[in-house]
C-alpha cells in the first residue's frame, strides 16, 4: 500500500504495525532502537531524509513495538519561513525508500506479523519497552 494511503489511527496499546511520525513528538527510550540507528553512511545511502521510516526500521530490528500516546490533544505546529520543509522533500519518495529499507534489512510483512502475534499472545508483553509517539500511522 502506498505511504500516503497508510491509515492514521489512534491506537491503544503497543503494536509493531504503528509507524511513529515526528510531527507530534516521539520518545525513544534507551536501547529501543537497533545500534545501526546512527550509521551515517547507511542512513545517507538508504534514507537520507526519511527519518521516521529509518527509526521505524530500527525499532523493528530491535524487536520493539511502538505505542501511541496523548489521546485527542491538539498540538501546535511550528511555523518557519524556510521554503523547503522535510515533508516536501519526502513527498513521493517514501514508498521507494520504505521498500529499500525493508529489502536492505530483510524485513517482511510476515516477520512483522509474527512479532505482533507474539505481542498479542502476551508473551513478553509486559517486558517490551516501547517507543512512545504523539501520532502514528499503521502500515
């Protein structure tokens, strides 16, 4: 499904299908992202301006689900006079970048589904740290 068609949700509880979007603020607890998260060479090669997708892949590789928090509270957006914003740079590139990330790391929908099933079955559900997000999309 194309990135722009991924549904936006208000999720309860952790899920591997949630994709944190930085527009609402994201908290990544220590050790919730794979050690490759800071590999500048790899970031520049695969996802130079798609940080949300990069961080999602790093949480998947680390086996960490995400959790949406904050309820229905509205947040103000910062206004800048810059002519180009990150989301404008990403426009139209997220689909190809996401596929490249998945391919590079060997992440498949079946792998994500298996992680989600283990989480839902209750195994390790209480011990999973989660990345807390202000807003999220599902796959």
